[in-house]
């Protein structure tokens, strides 16, 4: 059995709130061996700096009893046992008791390879390695990593030639990072200036048109919205003359149409004979884009293991099942299942409030809202392009924005989760939650058991990832005391596939058990399919005018929305998940003729 011991250095409080508890309770230490030890004091260190020495755990001597894990006051220790087959060294290890990644995915010419797995499992690390930003140390974090060792390590395998090319500098790489906001810091000028810098004029017009960037070319990069910046980053990556293209979460901030336009463009790169690899949490987009899938499994922030290459359908379905068949490894206890729900007879649900027709204008943009009703114990999904007024609509319902015409006198107590989140610095999650006016029973029974928020209680809010912060914010909105209407603006943003479905499950559970109304703005079709009873569809011209239609039945709403996008979905017969039909395929043509864009089985 291979042991993995990880200690989060930045959270350890030894010498400043903890007196080496892990070492004092370790059974191996207590029989005179040195399993958990303190390093020597650094010369010249004084005061708090001298007291705060980070323990080191010997993976060879550790017996896996987990007593140190249980006794650690800030939950910063993880001990995991790996299967014996993984006696091979990791491809990358970040320190003595730090995260590591085992194996790498295959890189194929003329194909898109998708990576699927939880956040914090090593996907971005893999893209950094394959794009040449990080030379893998093959588990030896003390020595300087070199491509000579890497080429030798992969000798006789398909990646040998790839790393030989990286070593020689003959492999050209284009990389679209996850954090696109950094573009504002490294480039000063307009969007058009950036396009010209990476491409000259070659092919730029086609890419700009495909992503709908014409209207923003003259605008300064610092003034672009998240969606505009994402499309610009994708364009810049595609326009570079490269052999390998890496895209880290290209659909973030994008609406459904923009996601599919970006997906088509990225596919065209692979179809031109290039090597493409991407990370994507929107399963519909990942399915539509990819030719092959690698699953990453393991334990978040501890270790990640890359599976063998799989077909797209099998790879996504095995991830949802939590079982890698060819390796006989179960990495999740329960299967993630999409149910083929019968149409909801919302007419039998009691109307608890109505909202009137409303209008709102901002400069050149105008929004018209058609009146609608809200019914007990239902989730209403809200779909539409960016810049069409969805956020303005929920803000008017929340009383944050005042309409120019019509006042939503709902007489309902509202809980609102905004689109953009900010974290208080230095505040622990546990302390923050303790200070909130929430229903503790609902939090414990409906939310925490699905989202594991208490596992974050010793983390600071400003240290959380975007997905973790999102989960905390959604949890509090769902549990707000005495709330009757819960408004959630883009709750799946930055959240991985597994947690997206857990979020949807928590939203559904709170709505059903507490007889509340939830309204959910989100661009993930699968998320909306999983969670919603009815839909509100927004139409119009982004940034010019928007129209909010009245709530309609799920099938009617999806058909209306997808027909406008000229897109059809079928349902996978094994997992039940919606899958995008390839345009022009037999299934696509049949569904379009019948007017059933959402969705047949098969």
C-alpha cells in the first residue's frame, strides 16, 4: 500500500494555537520512532516566526491510523492510502507533504482531449506541464526538474516524442489560462490591439466573427466584462500559430450561444490537424467539444490520478458513475444520475405570489418583463444570453433595483445570492456561518450533508477557491431564516461537475421540503435541466433590449430556447444526461422536423 500524507502549510498553526498535537498523538512517535517531526529552527528566527515550525510527516513510517487527522484543530492534515499499482512515482509533486499528480493524458493530433474531474485534483497542473510552463519533477521535489529526466521517464511511451519536442523548443504552444482577469494586468490597449499582436491580420476576421467580438475591438481591455474578456482570451489563443492548444475552462462567464460558438471554433482548431486539450465543467459543452476524455480522480488537494483515454460518452458516463471500469477503481460512493422527470403539473401547485409587467432602462438598454406567477415548492430556471437583463430582473424582484414601470409587491421575504461575490479577509468560514441568521436545521439536513460546507469551516473566506466561495454563498442563501423566495444568480459559476449536481440537489431539496420558491439564473443547460420545474426565457438583442417571457412549462421553455439557438438535445440512455446533437446529424434533423428540440432518448 502506498501512503500519501499532505499537510497544508499555510493553515498549520503549530506554535501559535497548537502545541504539536499531531506529533504528540502519533502512535509511531510514542514508541520512539520519528514519523511526525519538527524541522530545525531557522537561524536568526525570533518570536512567532521561531515558534511556528511546520511538522513533517514520514510517509514511509506512517501507519495510516488517521489519529493526527482527527486531532488536528484546523483540519490541515490528510492521510490517504493508494492502490499498490500506483507504486510508480508521481509525475509532479509540490513538496514533502504536498499535492501530487500521477500519470499524464495522451496528446493526439487532430483531436480534442477533454479532462474531467473535481476542482483541486490536478487538471490545471497537467495543462501547465503539457504547455511547457512547468517542468515535471517526477516526484523529486528537492532536485531541479529537467526535460532529460522527463524524456527518459516516458521512454517507449507516446509522450516521449512530445516532451522531446518541448525540450528542443520545436513544439509551439498556445495556452488560454483559467484566470482571464490577469490579461488586464499584462496587456494595455484595446481588444483590437491584442488581436493584431497575436495574429497580425491572418485569419483574425474569421475568429473575431465566430466569437462575436466585432463590437468590442475598439474598447480598452481593462473595460471588458468577464464574458467579453473570455471570448477575447479564446480568440487570442486560437489565433496563435501553435502545435498544441490548451484551454482551461473556456466556457466560464459565457452564455449558452457563446459557449457553443467557442466550442465550434475550438473544434475547428483540432480539425486543422492541431493538438487540443481542455478543462471544462459544463458537461454539454465538454461532450460537444471532445473526441477523447481522461478522468481525474483522487482526493482534492491531496493527489490526482489520470485515467486511461476513453471515448467521450464512456468517459463522461464513468465519471458520473464514479467507477473507472478498465482500472476497477471506484472513486465515489454514489452515482450521479440525471432522472427523466415527467412533465411537472405546476397547475396543481398553489400560487403564492405574482409579479406585474415591469420596465427598466439603463442608458441605451431597455428591459421589458411580462407578468408571471410564483408557485409553492418550485424551482424556476432563467435562461438567456449575457447582457439581456436577467440580473436586472432578479434584482428588481429582490428590491435592489427599482423598475421604471410596475412595482413587484411580492410580500415575500427574499434571500438573494448575487452574481459576483466578495470574501471578507481573515474571517474563518465557521465563524462567518455562525454569525448568519440561518435555519440551522435546514443547513444541517438539506444543505451541509450535500455540499460539505463544514469541511471548510477552518478555512478563511479569502483563501477559498471560486467554487468553494460559491458553495458557501449558495448555502447561506438557501438557509436564510424565514425566506420564502430564494434568488440565485449564476450559482454554478466556477463549481466543478460533481458539486454542480450537488448544488442542484440542495436547491431542489430546500424548495421541496420547505415549500419555497427558488429562481435560478444559470447558463449550464444540464444544471437547469436537473433543477428546474419551469423556465423563464429572455429574448431580444444583448446590450440593446431584453424581453422576459412569462414562466412556462419546462418542455415548452426548453423547446422555445433551443429552437432560437438552432440546437437540439437527446437524452443519454445510460446516464440520463442531456447530450447535444451534432448539427445536421440524423437525430438532429428528426428532432427539428418534429419540433422537439428538447429531447428524445438515445
